[in-house]
């Protein structure tokens, strides 16, 4: 049976959702004036999260500092992010989409894939059905979406990215030469800036150029795995299924951005400890252990540096993870002022088996495991913010609100 996949994407989601609320309050439509969603312009970390089309005409870009955006357009209307509102509208639009499809995959807060395969008796005209979904969302919720239609997820998503807003587009395999191959190679899904530049330097400027090049050359330029995947994508080939449940996490990570420069180990170590505590707690709840630890930091010139290590034995003990993270940081940090610090735990394995080292202090290890278990028990019963480690009590670092809120959602 031939597959039929829809990709539904909300147009300028955060801006649109805020605009709908403001219209109900009798305020101007943010989509029709220079406006953006973002952080506090008085803080260095405030950035543009979403912008209107009129704001784009002033050269305002997503991801740039709010202060810079206001210099470009002094009359810019700025609105802070409201994730409670976004969650409300995300659930509402996904409920409409799910009512049409046997299988729906949430790709992000404002995107879904619908597997419409086998629905031809109910919905004989895919384009008409896509228009019905689009219009129903607009009429009931007040914002617009684009719908892409094809035989796989790759092409459906590529199609939904064509002309916006409030459009339905198809990109079936026989339409690839006309609709996809003439596009700049940067438009190919999952192609990053570094890979784009390598391809352009090699004379590969369009998706069609990539599709007609030798696969071996693409792999030589981009690496075997990435080259193989992007070469397949340029030809419209993708057999990934639409999944109702996401794949199991391959790792856990947390990052913290700061308003003030972080310049001393006395400030850095409590941040690392709290990050390791949050991640280790989440990992234990999933009954996993990690075999790889990585620390990341970002300097004032927006340069990221990462340093990682493989572990001889898998662990889920907070103190062990923190000790390794602290060592990694000390090995890689040269004293530069920092604006971001992060930790990630990867190489996850089942915690049912553990290989003990002959040189390990088993009594100390057991003590640490009991401490972690006691903290986990209290957090599960009373909440994640009800207990913390004594060494963090006087710390000014607060990574916890968002990260521990994520753990709160994982409580059984």
C-alpha cells in the first residue's frame, strides 16, 4: 500500500498564539505590526525567539539580542514568552490533527506528522482533506498552519516549508525534479551550515546538484554516515515511520545561561554540582546509567567548547558524575568569562548490571548510593524543590527551576 504522510506546521507559532490572545483582548494583531517574542531586552540573555513579517523587513533575525532588534526598530512591540499559553494551543491544534489520522507523531511543540495511509475510503482527496484540517484549525483556534503532503516524512516536511502562510503543498516523488531539485542546497532538511559550505566549495549549489553527484564524493566531503543520509534525502528517499511514541532518550543534558559573567571556580563548581544532581536524578528514574560525561561552556564571543570522557564503569551516582564533570571542566577551562555552562550524560545502559572495579571503595560507593536513594525518595514524595544538597544552600546559582520542573513532569 502506498504511503500517504501529512506534515502540519503552525505558522510563526509563538507569535501567532500570542497574537490570538491579544486580539481577544482588543489589542493589535502582532502578525500585522513590527513585533517579536523574546526575553527581557535589559538582560544580555534576552533574545528574539519569534518575529513578525513586518519586523523581518527591518532586518530583525531570530536568535539575535533583543537590544539589537530594538536598535533596528525602536517601535518594535516586544512580548515575553508564555509557555503555558503555548502548551494550551499546541494541545488544541494537535487534538484536531489527531482526529483525522490513525497515527500522529508530535515532531515539536508546533509540528506533527500524520500517517494517512489507508484512509482513502474516508478521505479520497488528500489535498481537500489537508485544506479541511488547515481551515478547521484557523476557524476554531484563530491561527494558520501549512500542510505538506507526500509519500514520506522527509518530502512532506519539505513541502510544508514551501510558500507560507496558510498553504497546502504537495511534493510527491514525480514532483521532485521540478519542486525540490532547483532549491538551494541549504533548503535540504537536516543540512547544517558547515556541510552547506563544504558542498558549495565543491560546486554543489542546489539539491539537484547533490542528487546527481556521485555518492562516494558526498561521503568524502561530509563523512560516510552524514554523506549517505543527505545523498538519500536529496533524492527524496526516506523510510522512517510515523511514531506515536518517541524513541527512548539517548542521553540527558542541561545547560544554564547567566546574566552575569562567571569567572571563578567558586561559582562554577556549585553550578556543575546542581546540574549533575538534576541529570543523575532523571537518569535514575529511567533506571539507566551513563558511560560518558561531557561538559560544555560558552565564552563571551559565543564560542562553545566541549570536553568529554568515557567511563571505565557505568554509573548513576551523583557524586561520581560531579567529580568527573569537575575534572573535565578544570582540564578545558582557561579562565575566560563564561555565559553558559552545560553537562550531558550519554552512553546510557541498563542499571541492572554493574561491573565493580577491584580498586573501588565499596563502602563509600554504597554510602553514596544510599544518599542518592534517600534524596530521590523525598523528591518523589514531596516534590523536587523540597530537598537539596547542603553545599548548594548558600549558592546563588539557580539552574533548578526549569530543569527540576522537567523532573516534576517525570514523577510517577
